[in-house]
C-alpha cells in the first residue's frame, strides 16, 4: 500500500514486509518477519532494523496525533535488552508527551508469534528493546511531503515487496570504505528514501550501526568474536538528500569495561558535506560459534 505514491513499488519498507496497525490517535504498532537477512552476529534483529520499525511506528502515530500540523524527527534512542530471534518482531508505540513544539513517543519492541498477519498474536511479554522518538512540531503542513492527510491513512496496512534475498546491508547498497576508520558509504536512491526524498531515518541508523561495528571491530581486533551494536542514540540534524552519505567514526571505548562505544557522524558528501546525523553507539562483543567440523 502507498500514500501519495510513497513508498515506491520497490522500496526497503516493502521488502521488509512491514505490517502496521494504528490502534488509536496516540498508539500504533508495526511488525516485520525475522529472517537471517536482518539479523546480527548474535542471531537477533539488527539494531538498525529495530530503529526502522520504531521510526515507522513513530511516524504513524505522529501524523495522526499532530494533525493538522506536520512534524520532523529530531532524535531516536534505542536500547536492545536481548537478541530478538522472532519469528516476528514488533514495535508498539504510544505518545508520552504532546507539547506545543515537540511530541515524544515511546516504543517497546517485542518478539511475537507467527499467526499469519494477525497483529493480535502474542509472544514473550517482556520487551527485547526500548526506544523513544522526539518530533519537532511544524505548524501547517510541510509541502515537501506527498503524505498530507492523516485522514487518508488506513487503520491497518501492509508494505508489500519482493522480500530480501540478501543481507539488508547489501540490499540497500552500503559499502565499507575503510573499516579501521569506520568509513562506510550509502548512495541516495529511491529504494531508501522517505516521503521527503531524503534517506529514511531508520536507514540512517542502520548505516551508523554498520560504521560503528566496523570501527569497534577493527579497534578490538579479536579473532573468533564479533561486535553487535545494542544501543543507538540518533540525533537528526539535516536531511540527507544528495549523497552519497558517508560516515566517520570515533571509538570512545574499545572494551576496557566490557562495553564498547563510539560516535558516528553521517555526512551528505554531495550536499556540500553537510552533517546530517550524529549517532552514539553502544556495543557488545559476541563469541562466534566454532565452524562445524572444526
């Protein structure tokens, strides 16, 4: 399903097969099926994919809660409690504060059982992740987006695509330029943009996740183990419209206390080098299983 032509027929949201439901003017939920294409080294859903779920559920709530006004995402924070292995993962969001200039939404992420497309399906009642989003309220609608009428949004919809047949990192076109510096690159293309024609917020978080993991992995240099990002604090500063979006990472802690951390900046290289997003990364070192037959 599309709204004002968004998302296009071939888009990452469609290939993730997201199913969404608005449960009230201040609550919604969005889910996707867990596959190996969206998981990290620990077998759980990647933090950047969870951030994409949270971004979509937050937007679905904000567009209804703020009408007739519009919004811009200011920040997103995500903390992963434990690996989400599925078979589905679902973000459930609610408004926690609605002010004159800001809207704050909280989202809990759960594993849910597979019962077709029934969003009433339940799983483990304890969340696998917690998140918040802050939106800046824009008085009067922003004409840059084709999604203008909240009343045109259905209560329930599905983003339908062909599905992923490779890692989501490869599918959206992320390439590693220099792992030691956490330099990765993403072209701006229709497949990953939002309704404003800029890279979708969850995709920016995923790009930062990859960059942070590369930099931290290079810094710790341990064989037989892998970095898994568990925490994202994302500040959205400007739209990434031109591309490529390139990253620069600074390792803050390579593991002296068991936790690893880094800061990743995302720059719109073709947009006069504008700093688009800044992300604080938290990560853990996960032991990789021994190869079969070793």
